[in-house]
C-alpha cells in the first residue's frame, strides 16, 4: 500500500502512524509529486496532528533527538524518494533502538545520512550567503534553495535580528518567514510589485561591493576555487556578484 | 557620512589589512540579549573573494599611518603611500549596516601604530564601546592587541572583544631583529602572556561564580609569515607548537608572503607567494591540533622542510612503513588517525560502527575513507587490498604526483579543510618557493625563540 500525504511534516508522520496501526506501507510520497502507477494500491492519508505527535514523541523518547533531526532534515530534502527512505529508516530504527545512530554505511541508513547532510550543508551555506536589503520598513531577503530549508533558517535569523523586522522569501516555493522583533511565522507569500531600493540602501550595497573587490589578493587570484564555494546558480541573489 | 570619501577609506584600509589571514569567526557562542547579532560556534563564511578565500568578517585597519618601519609591511613609515584613518563612529556604522544585511559575521579590527601604542589602543576601545554599548551589538569581534600598549588598556579591550591576537610574524629572534627592528620578542610575548592570564582567571572564576566577567571568550591567535626569510618549515612549526602549548593559542595562521616592498633583506618583489608551502604548513598544523602528531615527528634535523609533492601525513607514513598495514577492525582511535586517507570524521564513524558489527571492505568508502590512498596502509578483516610488498619508492610511483593542481584537488575540499573557513587548495599554476636573493642569504636559520 502506497500512502500519500499533503506535504507537511505532520502529514508524513501520520503516514508512519498508519503504517503501524493500519495497513503496512510499501512507500510514502507527497501527493503533489507522486506519479501514479497502474499496479500501485494508493491511499491518501488525512493529516492528523494528534497521531503525528504520538509518532514524534516515540521517536524522541524511544530513539533519540539525533534520530529525530536526521528524519526531519531528510524530510526537507528535494528528492522524490525521501519519504520511502525515511519509512525504511524509521522501521529499522524502532527495531534497533538508539544505536542506529552508530551506523553509517548500512543500506537503509546511508540514504538518510546522505540527504540530511545535504540539507544541513545547504542551510549552512545560506546562513552565509543570504542577503538582506533595507527596504524602509523592514529587511527583505530572497532565496531559491534546492531543499525546503526555510523552516530551519528561522532559529538562526530570528535570534540574530531580534531587534529587527524582516522577511525571508523563498521565491520558488512562494513562502516566507516573517519576523517582527523576535516573533515569527512561516506563511505563503508573493510580492505584489518589485522592491525598490532607497539611496541609503544603494550606498551600503556599493560600499560592500567596494570592500569585496578590495579584499581579494591579486597574486593569489583563483576564480575556479571561488566558483566551487559560490556556484553560479546561487549568485543571482548575492549582491556582490551582480555586475552593473 | 554617506559619501565617497568613506568608500575610498574603506578601499585603502582594506587593501592594507587583507594580508592578515586570521578570518575565522568560530570558537564562541553568544546569544543575542535583545540587541543585534549573535555568534555561532561553527563559524560562517559570508562570501568568497576572487582569490577563493572565505570572507567572514569586515577586516580593516583603523589607520595605516604607522610610526614603525617593519621591512615586510606596506604601511611602514618609510613608504610613501596615502595615509588615512577611520573614526570610531564610522567603523561602528559600517559594521552595523553590513551586519544587518547579513554581509558579515562581525569585525576584525587591526591597526597600524598611530602616534603611540596607547593612543591607538584607546581608539580601538572607543570603537568597541560604541558597538557593544550603544549599538548593543552581540556579533563577533576580533581585535589586534597592540604590542607596547598599557596592560590596563589591553584588559579593557579584552573585556569587549571575542578574540584578540598579537602577530608574531617571524619564528626566530634573528629574523625579527633584521626585518622588524622596532619590535622585539619580549614586547610581542608580553601582551600574549597577559591575555592568557586574563583568560585563565576568568575560567577559574567561572568555576566559582555564576556570572563571571567575560574576557576574550574565543581565545587568542597569531600569525606567521612564510617565505619572507630563510626560516625553515621546522622553525615555523616548532614555534607554532610552542605557542599552542605555552600560550594556549586557539589558532596559529600562516601567510604566504606577498612581496609588497623592495629591500635588501627581502625576497625580490616579483617572487610568487609560496602558496603550496603555506598549504603544507596548514596541513601540518591540522595534524598537531586534531591528529595528535608532534612537530618533531613531522620534520627532523635531516628534513627541515616539507616535501611539496606529498602531504605531511603521507610523508610520515612513508618514513614509518613498518607500522603498516593497520587493521581497521581493531586499531585504536589514535592509530586510525595515522592512516593516510582516514580523517577525524571517518575514524569516529569506524569506532561507532565497530560497536555494532565488524567493518567490511565495501563499507570503507561510505565511511568517508579515501581508498585511493588508504588501501596501501590498511587491512580489513585480515585482508589486504593494495599491491603487496611495496617499498617507499614503489608507493611514491603509484601515488604518482600529478601536475601540482591535480594533486592538491585530491584533498577533499568539502570534508576537511585545514583552513580557518574555506580554503586555498587549488592553485592557478604551479608555484615555486621564493628563491633567495643575496641579501636574504644573510638571515640563515635562526634559533627558535619560544
Ligand atoms: S607596526 Fe604593523 S603596521 Fe606598522 S610597519 Fe610594523 S607591521 Fe606595519
């Protein structure tokens, strides 16, 4: 039986609950990204926060926080099979107990380690290369990450900009973190019109670009290495790489 | 203050500060207490400059107007260059505005010695006070301790900064005397000793009181220039090891000397910076700090400098072939770390996975081991997978150093980079170690001073 969910983490956890208390699942997918196959028996699972919470609790209590974070990070990955990997992983984890964290190269464990690491490192990259502009009444940042990392960026920036109002906008997924002096939420989001920068904002963008040009040492110049760290696909939203 | 003169000042003072390599923002964790900013333990790179180096901090000088005349420095008093100074207010504003836009992790403030060491340090303190008290800035701040400043002033700066550093620059007394005659070892070590003492006291207090004062919570670091003198890698590495031991430094940075001045005692101005040599020193430094190596194991009286073809760990393995191969399933952690191709992370994974089941040959790659190098040095479940009976020359031929840049790219960039943050492993072209000029030969090999 293939279980489909609405794309929320709670929806996924509800599928896990059904796996244990209903029919065994052979695969779990997000409804929107699932391509139907003639021979699959498919069931759409209604998200149930109560059931989800029970699964969450038993992961944290019977396994460990570490296992939970691997599951959550993997869930955010941009990979159609991620939820199937997670299903196998969670089933094995409940058989083995917390010691599953010690495994690394195991066939069931490895895909989860690999994906969660990918998500984690994309998060880390964006902690650095996310760029805000002061648009008058708040700070505004745009990004197009490969994985759905908005949720796991929030803790860092909300703490850092406790005394600010800001928006971090995932323009690919059309949603955003909106934070006001430490209080925040994630919501669907679309800009009505293009943002326009004031004089002060343009001055600091210019000053930063000047700094960026001055800091490189000519006799060590190495564009290939630079590109390895800031691949072209990420440069669109990073102001110092804009040419004008 | 939003005018072009600020742009020009920032350009000039950044150009002068950029040869200082210590850019790491890691090593401390500060929560935001209702103002702007925090510091994360992992350290964050915000961008990468055209030379591929990580940019984490606004790295600039307060002024480039110096009363000293160190031979290797662009700001020395005898150079005819444009002299500019920031005000404390200007720096505070730039830091806050850059930080709000997530351009930087914080500030790295250095300075030439303007008027005298005390006046310069006072201006640094004024800048830090504006940031910490008025702007309530909790981001990362690294400042230079100016040698010769009053201990009381150094204490004040230390209470406001996350990290402080005094640059040693040269590993031997002789080199210092010739190239930086106004500095001397005692003057450099004094603030270092004071900072260490300050840190130790606070740590002691923390055991006793709940709210102990803060003092340089991210520790102190230093920098040495590589290739401005004839000092060997061995002098440099021994000096670094002693600094780690005696002053509990967090980091020693190495900077391939970029000739900015002509001078009888200096390499010719067109000498390329010895990047590969710098790279080897960083690798060796990494081995000292995380792999439990000692400097004397890596370089000997017979081998004063690192082999540029093979990394220091591989070279150690060549010299100690009788200790290999090592059984992955039984070797202790320290021994695993000595295997070429096995890093700290893979060694930990091996230790973990072994608790559950023996490790099979097929697992090794997934555990992150670089098999290309490791297979000649290991046995797994009693089986050896490299070619048999290899002596050093045979091994070297197999590991066959490719053209230099390819050789370096074997070093896995994303996994373990022995640099502050980011790296400089890929060289645009093979680089020679600066060839000595006549004047330089005079320097000879100095005595290690620490
Ligand atoms: S004291 Fe510092 S800034 Fe002044 S000349 Fe020496 S190295 Fe340069």
